[in-house]
């Protein structure tokens, strides 16, 4: 479901001094991000730096700037599934959480580079869900379940999204492998 996109692990948990921490820590983080942006003007070929800037700007909810940073990173390393998926996510966020068009094309590129990329699978499933192609969403999200640990909040979110898609599609839940008659 659309909420699944928010549950995809992309960054370390929020800690004191992070951009989500109130006060001086957030200001220090924002200042450090701006210093990184200035430094990258002198290092335009630093793909890792552009990706870090994109992640940092996303954490600050500056999605348009994040997408621009990821675009530069993707130009430098066009087959990097992590960068492509993060770029798609930032671009979709900048466009009001809309994955249609360029964001979805980036997701497809990420999956071409790595068919088992969890974030790209989650985004592809979300795009299919938004199109009301529930069978397509379920197929992408079920692939995720084979790749992630069974007992995490993200796993529960994926299972919930699959159940929602099944309900909307009028599809019965798949039988559990360990279920007994």
C-alpha cells in the first residue's frame, strides 16, 4: 500500500542529534549537509558524496534537492540499484508521493541492475498498488518476504500490505505452508 514506501529501511534509526531530533542537533545536521553540498561543488565526480547528500537531504525532507543529488550520483554510477531506488523514492516524494513516470522508470532500472533489491521491489509494488494492479503489487511484495528476516516491523508491514491488496482484489489469502488440515 502507499504506506509501505515509508517502511522501507533506508537509513539508520533516529538517534539523538539526528535531523529528527529537536534543537541544536538538527541545526548541526542541516549545517553539515550544507557543508557537504558546498564540498561537492568542487568534487562533481564523487558519486558516493552525491548519494550521501541525497540521503541527508531526504532525511531533512528536502526531496527536490535530494532528487537532484541522486540524479548526479546516478549519472556517475548508472547501474547502482541503491542509488536508483533512492533517487526514485526522492523524486516520487518531491512529486507528492507519485511514482508514475520517471520515478517508476528509475525503479525498473534498479530492478534490472538487482532483481532482489528490496527497496526497488517495495516501490514497484507500491506503484502497482496505486495503479490498482493488486496482483502485480502482491507479486512484488511477496518477493520481498523471501529476502528479509521474518520477524521485523518491516516484514509485518509487507504482510499487511499484501493482505490489503488481496482484500481489494478479492483474492483469498494464500494457504500457510505449515498449516494442517
